[in-house]
C-alpha cells in the first residue's frame, strides 16, 4: 500500500502530474531528463497516475523545461559555490540530487504544507536540503531563508497557478529579501482565449479545477514586462523550448511539430524559459 494522497486538493495534485511526467520520461528509450528517482517516488504513492492521461508531448515538455532550468542552476552554482537555491513550488522535484552540485550549496524547497509533508516522506534527507511548508502568497515563506548569499530562484510549473497580483508581489518580495542573484522560470507568453480553452479541454481533472486562475492572469508577450513590475529585475535570457537541442530526442512527429512551432514567434513563446538577474 502506497502513501495516501486522497486528501490532496487539485492544486496540490499538480505536483503528482509533473512527478509522473518525469517518471515517464525516465522510461523512454532516449530520455530528456532521465530522472529515474521520479519513478521510484511515484511507485511509493497510492495514486492513479495512469488516470492522468499524460500524453507524450506533455511528458517531453515537462522533462525539457526541467532540464533547461537544471542547466541554469548548474551554471549559477558552479560560479557561486556558496549559493542558495530556492525552488518555488518545488512539488516532488529533487533537482538537488539530480544536479549533485557543490556540497556547499543550500537548497530551499517551498510548497504548500501538504505537498512538503509528502516531499519530506519520499525524498532522501540531505542536511543541506531545507523544506519550507508555506504558500508563496504568505510572505513568511522567506523568513527561514538566508538573504546575503548569491541566490538562484527557480519556478517550474508554478506561475500558471498564481494570478497577476500574486506574481507581482512574489517578484517584489524576492528582490526585497535576497541581496543578489537570478530568477528563472518557465512561461507561456500571452494567455489568450486559445490557451484558456486548451486548459479546459485538458483531460487532467486538476487542470479543470485550477484553470479559473488563468482568468486573473493575461500573461505577457514582452519578456521585459517583469522589469516593469519590479525594476530591480533585469532580463538576461529569453529562450524557447522549441529551440533547445534536446528537441532532437523527441519522437519524430513531435520533433517536427516543435521545429515548426519554433519558427513562429507566437508559438515559440508558448513554452519559454525566462531568466532575470537582480
Ligand atoms: C505543476 S506543479 C510543479 C511542481 C514542481 N515544480 C515540478 O516541476 O514537479 C505546481 C506546484 O506549485 C505548487 N503551488 C501552487 N500554488 C502554490 C502556492 N501559492 N504556494 C506554494 N506552492 C504552490 C503546487 O502545490 C505544486 O507543487
């Protein structure tokens, strides 16, 4: 009998979806991320993962954006071995073990209390891995995290679940607390009716339940927009998943569709990684 998650809310359940996407990627003949630990963790949880109906494109995209964020964290921690890494909406993702970076780096994983409780029960303990069981809309999440060291913050699959005001407050709090560093996250460009409709059509029940969030968030086309929300942020990278070399690992039909999407700027923006320094 696995760990019971029947009390998870649809929002908390989204952590299981990305976990399973990584598990499925690790079983592919040519994995993009190759996180076989995700498979071990999924197996320890009593949940109908196959009922999520995860399709190949979602598996590949989730694995690729995680790999791209890993690469940016690796770069940052190589340059700053005394860094602090903060994973916002970390879910059950264990980037710290995957990257195996400098032993002097501390990792803080912030997520809702129920998700953190599950995380702490399924991940191997590491004295430099720290859990923060708080909502990111509650400013106290920052209290336990050192502010003076170079800080790399990532948000992988989080921002779709916050409205614009919550995102703006989050960005301002980050630079209000940490002295210097970088913030990298995945982004969906401008969220119009097509994106909202697509989320409503998604087979995953949890996305139907949380899709109301997107009615309060129009997204943005211009990657400089967060600089307006918070002038301490400076855009240093905008890159589309469609242009990543790992797309060559996608199955043929998806690789071709992704190459095509990569030639159309509005499509390429639908899956991008943005990185800011402060
Ligand atoms: C799609 S999952 C992604 C999880 C993880 N980053 C990954 O890649 O597997 C979104 C995560 O954001 C978390 N989340 C959503 N709203 C949050 C909030 N207000 N505060 C903290 N975490 C939140 C959810 O609990 C969930 O774990």
